[in-house]
């Protein structure tokens, strides 16, 4: 049988009640959103302010302004420009994933935009620098040692740009970057082959070097791939194949430093031209 007797709650003291009331007031004030200073701004003023912030390197301040502009100027060319500028600000601010998401959204919403060539170029550039790093030589890390997925994505963006917009102002630079990426991808295969060779896994080294030679044409990495084949066949005592590789080296790379000095040091990677 349940008891119907109610428990008695002690009455709060005046001090406790005052403290509780103060907490409610303070918490209520802290949750009050700050006034939107852009509420009375025109879309053009928002854009000008965002450009100023981005121009001074304050990308974290420019991005929310571009986002406001997207909403205020929805359906206008200015809103499209805001999307592209936001993507660039995200890229420059080190937010590669967000920049790519913004660009993918732009290309989905505006497939016929006259700025599509720039969107493709910027997408390729984001992946290019994310993977390869223009100043990667400072850390002495060979570009080919990094994950190549971003490089492949970058290549596809530049390739689409070159195919769809051959007269675009961004096409010449895209072609140069495509060549650079191909060299990097080929060198990635050679890097693995060299690793296997250094560990005494000569058959695995031969397989990766042959893969590089089969998949790529006219790239600097193939010189080292051929040298790895020569050294691996020699280590396995396969003299006939070794001599074949030596003849190829002498014919194709008569001035090769590999034959006289061996593998390049870490301070002299394949891509360092300066």
C-alpha cells in the first residue's frame, strides 16, 4: 500500500534564493547573442569589408562575412563570387577540407557559371598544395614520400580545366602543375622500389621499378627506376638482365650520375632544381 504522505521540502534561505536569482540573470545575459553589426549593411558593403579582411590576412574574419553575403545576396552573381572568395579564404587559412567542400557545393549549384574554370583551378590548387607543398623542401621530405591521393585529385581537377577551358587564363599553369604531379606520382613508385632495394627485397624492387617504367613516360624518375633494375639484377646474380639494364642506362642516360655516384642523397631530391 502506497503512502500518500508528501515529503516536506525545506524552505530556501533568503541568501540562497538571492544567489539562485543572480545565477539566472547572469546566465540569461551570457546567452544573449551579440548584435549583428552587418544588419544594416548593404551586400556591397559586406563584400568590401570581407575583401579588406582577406587582403590583410584575417581570413577567420573574412569567412563569416562571405557567409553572410551568400545569404543576403542569394541568387545573384555577388553570392557566387562570395562562395569562391570564401573557398579561397578557407584555403589560405589552412582549412583545406572546408575549401574543397565549398568548391564542390559551388560547382554543383552553378554548373554553367562563367567562373567554373577558376573553381576547377582553385580545387586543383588546394589539393596540390595540401599534398605536395610548394615549400616542402624546407623539411627535407621528398614530395613523393607523401600520400598521393590528393595529388591524383589535383591532377583530375587540372585535367578537367585544360579539357573544358583550353583558352582559360589558368590553363598554362595547370599544364605545368599536371607535369609536376605526374613526376611526383612516378617518383612515388620509384621511392617504394628504392626502399625495397635498401632492405634487400630485390624482387619487390624490380616489380615496383618495372611498374613505374610501364605506367609513365618521359619523366625524370625513370632514370632511377632503370638504375634500380640494374642494381637489383646485379644483386640477384642475374648478369644477362643486369647487362641489358647497363646498356639501356648508357644509351638513354649517358650522363647519368647514378652510374658514377649511386643513389642521390636526401639533400638532393629529384625535384630540387635550385
